[in-house]
C-alpha cells in the first residue's frame, strides 16, 4: 500500500538501560519504526502498487504499521528461545534473563525483535507480555507482528480485540484497513475501516492520505 512518498518516522528506540515501568505510550512510540520503514522501502523497490500509509504521531509514530509489497513478506527465522539474545540485539534481552516476566522488558524485546526483522520472536515476546498484563499498545504490535509473519487471520483477530475494548482506537482501525488490503486483498473491507477511522478523526493531520488510500481501494472494486 505505498505509491507516494512517505514521511520517514523520526523517533528511534534507545539502547540505553530500559525502564521497568512501561506504558501504552512507550509501546506506541517504540513500535512504529520497522514496519513503517518496511512500507517506505517497499515503495522504493516495488513502485506504485499500494496506497500510502499514514505516518503521524497518532498512527505510525505511535504504533507499528503493517506494510510492504503486495505479496506477503517472508516469515523470519524461528522464535528465539526464552532468555536467548538474538544477534545484534540490545541489552533488553540480557535483562530478561534475570527478570523473564517483566512486562516492560518483554514489550521492548518485541519491538527490538521486529526491528531486527524477526517477527516470530516478536510474537513470542509480545504474547508473553500480554500474559503478564493486557495492554492495547502491545496487542496492536502483536497484530502487526502476526501480519509480518504471514498470519493474516491472527493479525486481524488482535486488532478486533483492541477495537472491542476501544472502538475508536486509531492504530487498530487504520491497521485493520492495511491488513485487509494487503493480506486479504479486500478493498471493500479496507475502505470500511478507513472510513470509520475518518468518521472518528475527521480532522486528522493525514486525512488527505487516508482519503487517497480510500480512492485507490475503490478503484480496485469490481466494476458494476
């Protein structure tokens, strides 16, 4: 879903010692990077194939976005064993060895795994975090990780769970549209999600981009 130039996200995760206190805002701010970059790179290498993703504080810089080319990205390597540090990872994995049930560390490990391109390990870490505590930001990130791993149905299930708890959640609304478009090839479903998004956020800073995505999705509907 990427046929226009996309604002590059500016926040980057820190490799400093992470705090053990964790909030949905922190999850949102750290979760944006690698999937948004996937969309940007996909646009560069695949040309005008998909609608443009929204990249704002409310969406992309507040949460990972599904993206990539029209084909599903390949699943990454298997889930890293609990307590093991993936190559090139940050200190959060080492900290988990001594505190394996720390919600904040698990959530950060999920983000770090996604940045490393290891969606299956991210699924593991996000799932473990949610066993400790339910959190909308982590569950949204889990939905994005499932998408990257190629499991479209489980991705949509996570977003549906978020929307059941928070029907106006902008990340889940927008991402549902992205996954329906990219993963299900369902422009009608994508349009419904994005139109609901605009109903709740009529003055969103990226309204024009969302409208463009809706128009492109409509162009893919069967001719009556």
